[in-house]
C-alpha cells in the first residue's frame, strides 16, 4: 500500500516537473525567415511522450492521469500573475497553444483505447 502511495506522489511530481520545464521552455523560438516555436513543439512532444509511455507501460490509465494532473496543475499555477506582476505564460499564441495543447494531449492520451487488448482465459494466459 505504501509503495502505491509513493508511486502516485512520484507520478504527480514527474508531471509537475514536465509542466514546469515546458512552461519555461515553451517561449523559445528560432527565426529562420519565420519564427519557429521550437520550445513549444519540444515541450508538447515531451509531454505527449510522457503520457504515451505511461499508458503503454501501465496496466491502467491512473499513472498517466496522475502525471497529467501534476503537469496541468503547475501549468495553471504558472499562468497566474505573481505578486510582482510577472507571468510565465503570456497571453499570446504560444501561451494559448501551451495551455490548451497540454489539456488536449492529456484528454487524448487518457481516452485512447487500451492498447494491451483483453486476453481471454481460454488463451491460456491469465
């Protein structure tokens, strides 16, 4: 029982770390004639890879849900104005895509059908 509680806490913390790093990195862009938001693309891909990996390795949706909740909570926290007046997620296109994109990725990853498939007892595998 204790190991499940520790695992749940660690999953929320891993999600929070991904959300915090993605929040800081989502504003990075490179200009080669046009501005390419490499930070936003990389952050969304890393978040999608985290949730996909947790769904593929886990036997339930709970690990991916806990990581997604940790990441989204940190992202929503960082989108608020601080006491000093600064905001880590500005109200621009990259900020809006980061906010909405993580929620959509989490919804898709959690709603995706079970990839392990159900094996019946007659196959000899329990």
